[in-house]
């Protein structure tokens, strides 16, 4: 791997035994893991290409313990990497050789559900799906539904601002969190947000969500819960070209319809999915759309008719509307199995996550096909079509020398392409270590410096999750300097997107 | 100062850094009477940094400069069957001005959302990206021009509600949403505040997809309170959901139907808070909805007038009594209270924003310094 992480500090490594002992004084018993076999399960997250055993793992059970661990590490200059369930696809929880890995897995309780105010107070180690399970008997659910929802934790969702197939209509994590309890690197415990809407002052909660574990450690989360829609119906629509499918998506949205989910698959993804789950996907189309409409029965039926009309006007060649729940789930089965399905046709695959303005989809797919030829690697595309979030799956074989490096280079080119057409490096997986070195392709020097100054406001020593998100580490003092001479500010006309 | 280009905004800020002046950022001026008087500050008027940069209805994004009048933005998106998704509140009339004077930059920077915030999210939820000049005099961009993005910190969240204390926005990208073709309101008369909040909670927890929920007490509605539930969407769906809500309301009395113009007028009045016009001190209290009755129970006997929006999550209180009583009631209910309208002397003495807990206050101060180390935007207003 070519990934460069901050150089481990010999002075910290030399104090390992003392650090372990100090952590054991704060978190007794099995809550501190220091033996090599015990550390191994923590050496990677969902981005398994990168591995690094941490110096030590600590699994506190109370906010007070988290605070003491952070304060001790702060005072002693020891780096800390927070971890939820370890499902990050961008390496957000990749450990550091000279860092403490702070796992929140023991924070696994739903503390309170309030149906009148439609919220749940949960600990960060609770899985995303468990929140819905805790409230579904009363007809409620938690809307953000990342595909890893069975395993990923709410704390991790807050760190990554996770989305899911329903986020076009129901929003990302940030739109569904009301408050957090946050422990800062110096051990101070603050509450941001609460059980009400909108902050009294600055929306600090808003900047903590999606900060990838660099600003603080969340020890409690208050999430909004919603009543489950009365029903949902889906359409499975085949198109002879990606252009016509893309135009259909644009026309649906311009027609005033925000579907609960709107997913697109290209030919390779359709073929892989159908070969795997055999649910009757059409194999003679270049693009397949799944459009889900939810709400009361009259709403679903009305919108099924509207979307059908729009699809036909755009030259759809196959169209089925789900008549019952079993059929709706069958439509989704292939999409939901798309990643493992691609895993069956290729020894390995690398999942990318850029967002583009949707109108650029045909050119982006065309350019991606050219890159595919250039790198000699196949690519299957699944696409959150409603919000322009692409998931190209690059097919490679890690056992063939050089293929992983080629896959990574191909992936980087795809993300640069997303930025070039006016999009972004990541729609929902986060920057982490994976896209860290591409940040200058999207942001200028001052843009990144301004983000890092916010980091300095929370963690002036830069001890929390260093080496993630930002390609270069700057000292806070250096970032804080002002460079104004005779009214002239530097870089007056840097090109920006 | 009224710069006409981003470079002139930079120059103005650079000058202020050197001279030690403070800058009071202004858009349409509709909210200028909020916060402490600041006679020493120089007004940085952004109303000439105006115009629509890009609007693509099918992408749901609108890129616009901050000085663009809100009315112009709303008319533009309405032409394409869309709306500014956070339903901006209009402070003009309650502060002695006219309706429709606000700029898009002003409503975003103040984070002021209207009745539909309950179901559709606030300004914070719909600001996707921005370009701004920091208090360092440097231009930076944050966020992006697409609806789904997690690249880097979500600095636009800090912009919504920053109230001119961090940077001068020069361009912003907002998410827009389709405008519902049909809106209808169903109401029930005569409930007390606690019963009304329970009913609104039941409605919000139902499958009827209520878009807005408000409560006018008897004193504001000809001697009989009114609990209002608004439904928006496509015709067949709204009709079906109205029936669901009528069933729910039926347990409390006969449902009143407000359709068409009546529906529009009812919510337009809330958008400018017409029922609480006047010059009594006015507070905007955000609480968990279930806490709303306790706030007014504490203050009503002391002569306050009030109403609920956001199913109780927003309490507007017109009250000339001790500010501490309002702040304490908001704190006790788990929320916060902002002073919106008051005579100058009172605004000089009572902070407009609810004082945060000490740890949060220190963190806010450090975040402000991260954007504005020299205190160029420290006018003392907030």
C-alpha cells in the first residue's frame, strides 16, 4: 500500500507499557486490550485494503471513562482513533501504530424513546437497525438506512453523516439527529443540540455530524423517529440507454415527485444481480431503474401512474409495478444484492462513492468506459439516481500483481472526474484515508485551511484521529496566522469550483 | 459600505482588520432591529452582491448570491413548480418593516424557517454549499453544489444561524424542493394548550404526513382556540389524508375545513406572525413540543400573549415582563429563548441569544475565532 500515515512517534511507542497501565486504571478488567491476538480484530475497518494494529484498544463503558481516557491522552500527547462498529468504507477507523483505539461497542443501549416528541435517545454503539427495531412495534422507524445498517453503529453514522437509499426524501444522518453528548479531546463533556429543533447559537451539532471522528467522541445521540409510511410500491423500469433512464429520473423530479428511493443499475450490474438472485430483471436493457413511492395508498397509486407515464414518454422498454409487498421486495432484492453479486463475477471489487450533477451522467459513464479500457479493468455501476450518488464497482483480482494499484488509480480518476463535472469526492462513505489525498482536487489551500482551523477549535493539539480527511497536517498556530500586508491578502484569484 | 463584487467585500474586510473597525453584515435589513444596538459598527451591506448564478430544477439546486431578494428567489423557483425548502419566516412586519424585504442571504444566515420547518427541515438542512470571505479577509468555499455530499466538514451548517458572526457569504447553493400542488388545513376549536399539543403529537405520529401544525389560543382567535393541521401534496393523497385527520380530530369536536384561499391566508398570517403584531417584547422559544404547555402556563398569568407553531416545538411569546422568566421557562422545558423584538435599551441589556452552557460558550468562541481571529464581525450584537 502506498498510503502514508503520520510517522509513529518513537517516544510514544517506548511508553506503551505505561500507557496501557494508565488506561487500565481508568477502564478496569477486559476493557483494555493489549495482546497482539486481541488487537488483530481491530486492525482494519470496512476498507480492508489497509491494516494497522493499534498500540492498544480501550473499550470504556461510561461517558466518564471516555472523558478520563481522552483527558489522559490529551495531557500525555497520545493520539486517539475512535471506532464504532468498524464498517467505514473509507478507513475512518483505521488505527495508528502509536495511537489508542477507542471503541464504543459497549455503549449499546437504547436509553429512551419518546413517541410524543418523536425521538429516541441512544448510545453510540447501538446499531442503526436496532433503533428502528426499538420503535417499530409502535409504527415508527429511523429513516437513514445505510446498506450496512445491520452492523453499523449510530455513533459511526454520526461521524460519517451516513445516508442510504431513502435519503433523497428523508435526509442524511445530519437531518435526523437532534442532539449529541460529545466528549472533546481534553476530556470536557458538552451537549450540542437537544430535543428541540435548531441551535440557540452556532450550529455546532451540524459540524460535528460528518466530522469523521476528528472533532470529538460522541457518547449519546438523540435521533428523530418517524411514523412508518402506510405503504410503499415500487416500479422496475428498463431503458434501452443510460441517457433515457437519466432523462426519466430528471423528469420525475422536475415533475414534482420526490420518490422514497430511486436507484439505477447499468448492464453489467443488472446481469450480475440477476445471475445471483434470479428475480426476473430484464437482461435486454442498458439501464434499469427502481423507483419506490411511499405514503398513503392513494399517494402510491397516483404516483405509480405518474412515474409510469413519465417512463413511457422517455422510451422505457419494460415496466412493472409491484402489486404486493413480496413483489416490491423482489424488485429490491437484486439491487440490495448488487455488491455481493458483483463479488461473484470478479475475485475482488473496489466500491467508489462520488456524486455528480445528474445531468452529467451520460458523459461520466462514457468517460468511465474509456478509463475502464485504459486500466484494463471492468466496472459495474449502481447509482442512487435521485441524488446523483454514483457507486462504480471496479472489478479486479488482488492476486494478480499490480491490479489493486491499478484499481485504486482507476478509482481516483473516477473521483477526479466527478469533481471535474461539478460533483464531489464522496456522497456518503466519507473521506477517511481513502480519499484524503484527493482533497486538493476538490478544495483549494485556503478551503482546507479553514476546515482545519475548525478542527483546531475542537482539538488544538491535533490528537484525535490524525491522518484522516486532511492530506497535510498543519500546526494550529501556523493556521491561525494572519497574512495581510498593506490590505493585500494572499492568493487573490485562486481558481475555485 | 455596499460592495458590488466579492473583491470589494475582501477589501472591506481587509480594511476593517487593519483599522480595527467592526462590520455589521446586512442584507435586506428586515432583521436589523434584532440584537443589541451597535452604533460603533460599520454596516457591510451585501444587497448588491446579488443575482442567480445557476438554477437547475431537475437537480434540485439553486446557486444564488446572498443579496438577492427572497421574493425574487421565491418567484423564480415557483415558476418551475418548486419552493425554497425551509419555508423562510418573514420578520419584516413584526419589527415595524414591510413584508418581503428580506434577502436570501439574510434568511439563511439567520436560520429562520417557517411553519413547514416541522416536516421539511430548516435553513441548516438545505444549505448545501457556500463561498464566503472569512474574517481573515480570505475567500473559501465549503460544501458543494450537489444534494448529496460528505466531503470535508459540513461548514455550511455553521453558516445557517451564524448571524453574520463568522464570515460574509458571497454565494450560496440551496436545495430546493417541489411545491405541493394542493394544500389543505383541518382544524378543531376549543382545545386547551395541553390537549392541543397532545393532538398535534398524535397527528405528527400518524401516517397522515402532516406538513405543519399550529395552535392559536382563544385570546388570539375570537375567544375560541384553534388547533391547525396542514396537509400538502398531490390531490388524491391530500384528500385521503384529510379524511385520516378528520377522523383523528373527530374525537375532539367537529373538524373545520380550511381549503384554498382560507388555507393560504391562515399560514401566510403565521409566516409574518400577524397575530402577535404590535410592539410588546417578542420571544421565539424553541422547545421539545411536549414542553410547550409548561412554558405558557408559567407566563400566561403574567399577561403574555402567545401561539404555538411546529406542533409546539416553536412558541412565540409577546411579553413585556422580566426576561429571566422567559429564559427560565425555556430552559426548564429543555429549550432556548431568543429575544426578537424589544426597545433598544432592553436589547442593550438582555442578550438576544439564549446564553449557552459554559463549555458550549467557550467552544463557540473558539469556532468564531477560527473564522474571525481579529473580531472583525464582533459587533456586540449577539
